[in-house]
C-alpha cells in the first residue's frame, strides 16, 4: 500500500528544525562599499505575468474553441434551479473572478452566465440544438459565445463540473469562446488526503480537487483525536481534532466530494498503541512493531475499534468507510498467539472483516478494503467467497505498467472494485485506462506520512502533482495532458492574479562563463551538441511567468573537472529598489541528496547589510536533467529536449525583498563547490507592482 522508506524520509525532512525556506532569509551585516556601475537593465511593464491556463484540465471529451472572447463588463450570473451544487458553482466562479481579476461577479448585467440542468426545458433545448446535450451522469454541455455563457448539466453534479471548466476559460480580457460536451470515463474518482493539525493544506487541496473533477476523497483518519483515544491516553497531539475533521468533511462535501474515511484496522494499527497503551491487545507480544491487533480478544473491539468506528460515522456521515486490512503479515507474526495459530490466518482475517462490516452496516455505512491480502495468490481461491459481496475492494498497484489486467480478473469475483495508483511515471495513466475498461472506480493515493501534509507543496510535491495526472487518467484516459501537470497543480493549489508586474530584465552577458550551445565540447557541461541547452530560447524571452534576457550561463565552480576552474562567485551590481528578484537557474548535475546546499544568493543593500537566500537541491532548484518537482517553491519555467532525446527543464526562484524601500546594491551568486555546481541563466527584478 505504501513505501515506508519514502514516508519516513518525508516525515524526517519536515521535522528537521531550522531548514531555511524562501521566506526565511538570514541577515548579515557587512561594511558599506563604493557603489559599482550597475549591470545593464531593460525596464518592462510585464516582467512577470501569471497567465491563464492554455488548456482545460481534465481535457474535455469533445471541445472546440472558436476565436473570440465574451467581455466581462456587464456579465451577470443566473442559476436555474435550487440544487446545492448550483450554489457551489456560483461560489467558485465568484471566487475565481475575485482572485484572478479583483472583480465581483454579480447577478445583473446585459449578458448572463446561466447554470442549470437538463431538467430545465429551455436549457435542455439550447444544448440539444447545439448538438451538445448528454444524459450521462455528471456530464455537461458548455457554450460560450458573444451572447453569454450557458452550462447545462445532465444532473447537478454535471453542472458543477461545467463551472469548473468555465473558470479555466477566464482571462483578463474575457471568457474564451467554447463549445464543449463532456463526461467522465470513470464514475468514481477518488483522491486521497490526510487529516492532521495543518488545516491550511486541505483548504487549498479541496478546491483544487474539485477543479480537477474528482467526486470523492479518501480521508486518512487514523490519528484524529477521537474521544475514545483521548480517554484511553493514546491520542496523538499532531492529529486533527474531531472539530477539524468535521470541518474538512463539510468543506469536501460542499465542493462536490463524497467523504470516505480511512481508518486502518487489523494492520497498520500503531495508532492504537501510542504511549504504550493497549499493549494487551497486540497480536504479537514478542514483535517490535506493534503492528496488528489480537482479533480473538473481545476488548480489541469493545474498548478500541468499534467505539472509534462509531465516532467516525458520527463525524463524517459517510456512505462508505475504508477499514484498510492490507499488508497484514508484512511485519511481526500473524497469527502469533496460540489460539490464533489454531484458528488459522484466513479465519482470523475473515471473522474480523465480517465483524467490522456488520457493525458498519448496522449504522448504514458500507465497507471498503485494500485487495492485497484477501485477493493474494495464496488466498484468492477461498477467502473472497467468505466475504460479503457488498464490500468494496480497492486494488492497488503502484508499479508502472502498460495495463492492469488484475482489475478485470478481480471484477469477476463480484465485488464493487476500484483501481488505486500512486505517482510513478505511467502508473496513474495506465490505471485510469484499466479502470475505465473494467468499469471500476479510480483512487489517486498519496503516501506522504501521517503528519506530512505540508510536503505536498515542499518536500513531496510530486505526489501532489500526481493528483492532476490521476484526474486526467480517470476523466479522459485516452487523451494526454496538454500542459505539464506541475503547472496545473501549482496554479490550482496557489491561485495567482492574472496581472502584470513591472520590473527590469538584467543583462548577465558580461558575467557569462559558459555558452548554452556546445559545438566543440567546451560549452554547457562539455558533453557536445547532443547534450546541451541549444533548444532554450535566447534573448528577451518569457519563460513561465517571467521575462528574462538569456544569453548564456553564469556557471560557477563545482567538483567536476570541467568546472573546477570557474569562479565560485559572481557579483552583479544592481543599484535599484526592488520588490523581488527572480532567478532563472539550475544545476548542471544532480547532487547526491535532496536538500543538500549547493550555493546561495547574497543580496547586499546600499547600507552594507545583506540577506542570504540558501539554495538547497530539490527545494530551491534542481538539475536541468531532473524533471521531477518535489518542491513548488521554484516555479516551472521551461521544458525541452536535447538533440540526444534527454528531457530537460529549468525553474525560476523568486526571492521576495523583506526591505523593499532600501536600495539594493548587488546580488552575488555563490557556488558551494559541490558536485552539482550552479548555473544562473537569467535575472529579473520585480519593482513596482501591477502595471497600468
């Protein structure tokens, strides 16, 4: 179900005290020096512009985008119907107008955005006449033209999904014209999230998951501070309170997401043995992991499991509750106690599963389990037949493959089935296709540690990016993503205004130490024309959100032979007041470990004081050949491919000036001389704010 080493690593990284982040800079006092001539700078009104998405994600099933924009002036919102989803759609669109453009989307106006369902005969007729009407659950028709915008859902959920598409058509100049007929390939599209004390993460994730058209969340809830756990002395203070759990559940439901709590039982139950409690209930008293419980001790259920399941049902009001039941014999002995050995593993597993299933059913809740034990090669011939057929089975396989035929095979057992993927290249994509072919649901899992929520932005962001990939795989698996998933994830998790920032493009050509092209084995990293950056646009170019003057690389010293003679630092005089600095940068080679410091940027003010921006590998920058983004601190800037077929990329780090009224004398690029080295390809100042 998970990779414990990666989870532990993510948890350790988050727990390390004193790790510098972008906003935590280090002030140093130096002696003022004589002002040097400034580097050449080109003032521009649009040094940085956060652009609207160029494509809708997930990609609609059928869509065309005629030339033209529906002006925003005089545009109002009209809802046809009283379904809650219509109100949620209006809320989301109003928030989009405010966040992106600082505008209010009202209800009046000469042109309208009309949102409703095919239950409204006028709307149904309009969609029908356009050839876009659909009756498939969660489908919708969307028309944007000079007269206005119309969303017609086959049902209220479809209308809500249509609003998520419309939001992605918003630009500063208006709504892009569109004609769309859309429907999901997979009916159940589930994204996994965690509950802990970091509430802001789920506040950002849940609207993003709604925008990606998921319709359920699997909520890891082991460490919620249940009353039962608090009374028993094993509640973890890092866990979410019950009030927070209820709040997140309500937030999810009002974004169109069914809430499926996951409380791991039978195995992975370390949560019930916290603080040395309940050790009389451990399955293997001689084991080291406190990993599973004793299914033959009535106190296991009466004291711990059943009271907590009852609390979970009261808090989440779920239709389904996931009880785990995976990897039962991966650690310690199971069965370990003599009476359990006599009964046999299969009977212990079945009796426990049926007991929890029946308890949940008495509360009106269905049961979900992971597949790997009950459907293992050793047990599939006998064990599944002993389980109630209404148990939902989540088949997980996190290894990349062309397809997952086990989904079809398990479907023949007669259980409701979902396929679960993780984050490796090709895994969500193939699982989505296989789920659609088998008529199964889809789960996009995330394994970032029980208290690792912040890592979805910084530390394990690749697992957050996988939400985008999984959404596309479940909604429209036949079509690849047209935009890098990293770009979509970053924009959805941390939406930014569609406004231009004034600034200046700094000419780094006097400081360049390496050419981007390598025609003679002496440019870039010295590997020749097949492995260089000749594909990178040069001159005045916009890369990602930011404009740069690109002429070459200010490459600095490292341990490799062909960069040992380069300078270890370069100072660029600026003599400007700036709000922020944006660096287009990379490392020529990957460093051995994430978060190794490879260098720093030292910003010096006119009074001699300085601020240091550390550069940690994978956190603030990564190698041009490393295309996996585990931190969203740097923004994606450019992706390309070398002549030899190597996928490469560059990122932009924006340092925000804590003292924008002070004159900034210079910035010094410093390499720590590691195996990674350091290369800066562009520098842009952000100075005034929003351009007129």
